[in-house]
């Protein structure tokens, strides 16, 4: 995953153009923009939604259970009835293979890992973590937010009124010097959001060193937890060229910090978003703490859907085979966008973008102060992007530069048009900005 | 639903026996009890679980969606993908017919209405109700608990540390004089648990007058809410002889109290427990308040399962037809227990029980101080009952008298044995108690 740097000889970087040249360029760009507006496009690249073809891949799931099926699981439990608070054994087995954790340290939840994260924050707020003071009784709770990051993570901690502290992201993960310093000094800091693999939005994966440093954190707060949202753990785009993470729970255990992490995953982007199963892996101490709440909260999650998933995939190998088919659909989409970015913007010095090997997003950084304009220009020509600023706490990108590109949902033909429009809007916004700076 | 009163001429009430007579009786009972112990029974009558035959009724649900199905709902939304926070329209339509509410005032949730209730308490605790102070910032929160009632309700409010105040239940519902007085005087009282129809455990349904008085409450706390858990709204045992409730939201609206109620329901005991859909009906103001949280909490619930339910039932008439089949399975079970109670205990003056027209339970009241003994005696002979005391806040039945009987799960043949054993244990415990009182 390398950043594109201006190297082409044939193009002249905007930053090296004279005001006259920029004005000429801008006039051409604006004509082109009008042509796009006339096309009356209606495209949504705002959310990381699977496309129809990806969803079609999982339609076999609708056939694995029928009226003639035996819906008992291996231990004889009738999945149709009440009970089994933490999930059926075979679902824990499958998810443990996917998450690389001991099945005894896994809880299977309902359809949404986001909901599980919300629930963890909420439980800590109302009842505290492993006997510590409930956060609602504290004057202040602070939270570390590596950014650019996932807007729905930040929304949870904002909703609870926590003070969110932005941690710069590097291609190796969050700035660990800053994380270590803050976490060890300030007992008000209770957590950090992480998307460690194929991060949202850059597609970065944490380096081995980053994971090791996470596992060795010495938090001032005994109830500090790493919220490790491994949302894209098996969401590779390539069959060999894959990122690999050191497994965090195991590393924490080795480092003598077994209770430091809540790790989340789900099948939302494997089978059906909203109709998958979510899971959490954590230490036995944390599990015990969580189950104290769970038993008051529900009688159990949807075991029939757990069974459906297990019977459909059979085992982790079946699941990985399924993910290869997903990759075959997604790879051309990512490559389409990346090729167009390179062809249209390479050498212009007006933006940088990532070329991830997995996950759901490409991250684009405009010149400072251009992101909002680009998103607005795209919108006016019929392409909806994730709101500029959304990848930062409080929706405030201090440089107004980061834009999250979600290439998964539209068909390739639409994606080409949308990516071309996007590059056009980047050029317009950049030219306007540079002209403004020249007072021309 | 009438209480059985000792009327038989042939039997002599225990309360009228001499010590000698009681001792003789007890000796015979104990021999009989040993015979039961030798039978090595293993029966669970502790929870309101549907039986296998009930679950089999819904197996057609596994066939309504197949790999060839179009999983779009009527408005074109692909139910397989993300989105639609409050549920698909056709599910709201079906549930609105079931709940007797406007579909615009319904939110469809995941698989558990208990979880929705927990969530409502938790949200009120962390963020308050419609702009009022979050309950976590208050010194004290109190909650009204009509009892005997549902143990899992009480568990939620106990988990949050609320002071639970027991309200006596009558056959018309909670003691409304007490409810009105407490609610209007004490702003620390924030809610009340209600199972208004075929109540858990008595099977009582609130009278029209009770519902009208609920709708006209004048709470001292602006954030007081009635938690109206209509868990057994369509769970009749008979086709004509059914209880009917005044619809509470409509009545509250008419009374000028539109925001007073959160009303809950689910299909857990209609299709599959744990794999059904849950719903809440409430005023538009409350919905707005709740959605502010929901949008931070989840992207949406399981729409495929919503669609599965709608396509399976078609409409409310299909659902009611399904409930008639459920009733055909359950009616003989309730009647078996009631006939045995009448035959074995009628006229003995050692207990009272309910004969509900719907729901999942029969409530039994022993002589004061006998419930724990009866439950322990049953357990020692292989029949597990709901723990004595469970139907009261803090698991403390002040009279040690109430036992919840759950006749739905075991087959009729087992139920006969279990009910006979139960009556035997009631007789033993009663005889022992009376002898003790005689100091004999």
C-alpha cells in the first residue's frame, strides 16, 4: 500500500502552474463539469455497502435450513427455542477460526457488531468495568480516536459525551508514542477505537510493532480497554498479497495484559449486512464481567441464524472460499478507482490516496481546505460521497482534506463515471484554491 | 378466570383436621412421595418455553425464503443490505395489526423484546427521557413492580439499582389506588412493569377500569413511563372466550397523556423464541427521542428475518390462524394441570390457583410459608419449578406462597405426573405446616 507521488513527466503539477495556466485549466475543467451535470447521475459512494452481486453470493444461505431440517445443534440443543446465552458451540468454533481466538473466549451476539460496541460502552458507563467506578459517576471520560477513522465509532463516544482526542494515523497504525504517553498519564482515558486491519478509511493494517506496543500499554486507568474492531479480518482483495496482523488477545496475554482488549467481528460484510452474526472475543475475566450484564439483558441471540451460518459455510475453509468470491467482485472496483486516480491525478500534486489490499475503502487526501468543496461539487453532479470531515471526531477534519471513497456498491461502469467526476472535482477545487492563494 | 374455592363435600379440608388425622394423612403422602422419587423423573416446568410441537408449527418459515427469492420489500429496498433503522414497512404493518397501533408509531427491533426493555431503561439511565435528567445523575430511582410478576422484568430494574416497590396484583390488575398515589406523589418513581394481558404468572388481564386509570395517571416525574409488556397479546387458549384489553396508547392519547407509555411485543412465542422479531409502539415524541439513540447504536436490525415473518404469515389473519394451532397444543396442557389441581386439591383448603384463558402460566398460592418447601420437594423428586420467590422483587415473596407453574413445555403425559407430584408436595408441605402450628 504505497502513496502515489507525482512522477509523471508528461503532466505539469498544478502547484507549478502560473495563474494564467491555472485559469485556462480551470475554464476547461468547468466545461467538463457541466457535461457531467447534464448526465443526471444518481450514485451513492457514501457508505461501505456490499453490492448486489456480493449479496447474491450468499443466497445459498436461504436454502440450508428448510422445513425438513433438524434445527438441533451438535449438543442436542433445539436452536428454535430459548436459551444458550453466549451462542451455540459450532458458531463459536467457526468464528474462533475466523477471529483466531479460543472458542471459549468468544460470545456470539445478534446481527450487529456496532451494537455490541455501543453496548460495551453503555455497560461501562452504567455499571463500570470489572468492579471499577461506573463511568457515569466520573466527572470526565476521555477517548482516543485514531483519525481518519470510522465515523460510527466516533458517533458512539460523542453520544456519551466523552472527550475525544484525535490520534494521527500513520501507515503503521496510530501514533503509538502519543497513545502510550496519553494512556499512561491520564486515568480519564478509558478507551481507544481501533480498526486494525484494512482500516476504515485508509486500508492500513497495524504493523507488528504497533500491535506489540498496544499489548504492552500501561494504562493509568485500570478500566481502560482497547476497542479492537477487526471488521475486515478476512476481507482481502488478493489471494496472496494479504496483510497479516499479530493476534491481539494472544499478544496481550503474552505481555501480561490479558484483560486489555475487547475484540469485535461480524459476518455483516461476509453474508448479509444486518442479517449476519456478530461476535466478541475477550479474556475470561472480561467475559465474566459482561455475562453479568447479558443475563439481565436478553435470554439469548438468534441461534437459528447462527446455525444457518455454520451449516452454510461448514468450516473456515468454506468461509475463506466465499471471501475469495467476494474479492473477485471487489478487486476490479478498487482497481478501477485507483487506475482513474492515477491516470487523472498522477503528477498533478493535488492529492494523495491509498491503494489498500483489503477492506472497504480508499482514503483520499486533497490539498488542505479542499475536501468540503470536492464533496459538494460531486453532490451537485449527482454523486454522493461520505460527508467531508466524517472521518474525524466531531466531524471536524482540521485540514479539511480527507475524503473516504467507498467503491464497493456501484457497478464498475458507474464507478468509472463517478471516479472521473471525483478527479475532476478535485482538480477544480485545487485550481480554485491555488488561484485564491495567488490572489489571482 | 375464577379462583377455586373448597366446595367438595367428600373431602375434609386439612385446616379442619385434627393433629391425629393430619399425621395419618402425612404418613400416606410420604409413602406416595417415595414412589415418585423412585420414578426418577427429569422434568423442567421452570420457564415459559414453547414445546417441540409448537415450534414444529413454524417450520414452514424455513421455506418461505429460498435462493430464488426476491428479498426486496415492497418499496424496493434490498433487505439483504444495510439500512432501514426502524424496520421494513410490511413488518410494521403486520405488527401494527397485532399490537393494535398505528404502523407509524412502531419500531421493529431484533430478536428480543426483553432486550428492548433493558435498552429503554439503559437509555433513560444514560441519556434521560425526552430531555429530562439522565437517571444516572439522580440520587435515587424507584420503580413500581406489580407482584407476583415476571422475574426478568424485576432483574433489569434490580441490575440498575432502582428501589423496587411491590404493588399487589388483583384479578383486575395492579392495585391502582396505590399506583395512583405513589406515582403522583413521588418524582423518584420513573416507571412501572406491566404484563397487562394474561399476566405472568397469574394469567390475569387488566380490567377496562384499570387501563383507563393507567392512561389517566398524573405522574410527579415528567419522565415516568409505563412499561407495557404485552407479551401475550394474541396468546389466547380459547377461540371465543378471550380477554380483551383497551388499547393503552390510544387511551393515553384520548386522556391527553400521549407520551406515557412504552409498549412492547414480539413474535418469540408465536414463531421461534430467540429467532423472532420484537417491536415497540409509542408516541411520536418518544420515538423521536429513541431514534436519537438508535442511530448511534446500530445500522439496523435483521430485515431478512422481518421479511421472512411477513411472507410466512401474509397478514394478521394468517398469524391468528397460526395462534389457533398454538392454542390447540397448549389448551390440553393447561386443562390437564387445572383438572389435576381440582381433583387433588379441591376442598383441601391448602392452595389457590388461576385458570387463565391465555398466556403461558398458572399461578399457585400455597398456604403462607409453604412455597419454598413445595418447590424443594418437587426438585428432589425430579421436577424443576420456577424458584419460589422469583415472582417478587428481589426474589422475596413476603408470604412465601406464590409458585409459577409453566405447563407449556412438557408433553401431557409428563405434565400429568408432574402436576400429581406437585399436588402431593403441596399436601405434604401444608400438612407439615399445620402440624407445626399445632405444635404436634
